[in-house]
C-alpha cells in the first residue's frame, strides 16, 4: 500500500478533496490549521493577524489506486503549491484485526 501526506493551503482544500474523490479515494483524514515553514514562508496557526492556514490530508490506498491518484495530483499540485509525500505502508485497521 501507499501512504500520501499532502500539505496545502486551506484555500485549495475543497479542490483537493474533489480531485481525490474523482480518483476513487474514499477515505482520508484532514488536519486543519497546520503550521510550519515552506515555500510561502512561515504559517503560524496561532497568529491572529495572518489568516493563511495549511491543511494536511492523509490517506492510504493500494498501489494501482495510488498511481491513479498520483496522475491526478501531479498537475494539480503545481497550482496548489504545498507538498505531497508518498511512502510505502502497511494498513492495520479495525476491520483487519
């Protein structure tokens, strides 16, 4: 299986979710108000003056599904900015125990 961790600005979150759904991804986790330092500078979710916020989207899928998602993500990430990390993983869920 493949694990995706995507960090983007919250302003692109809905577009990314639509893209994932078009790719057949049916399960994901969204963590809003993520902070850090990237190409757009520091994003601090505790700063009340700056409204720029990041979101982290995490999901895992089988390798064939990962390729389909990646084909959709590559061109979109150029417009979104942010980053996408992909790694090998083993999923252990409540239904596989």
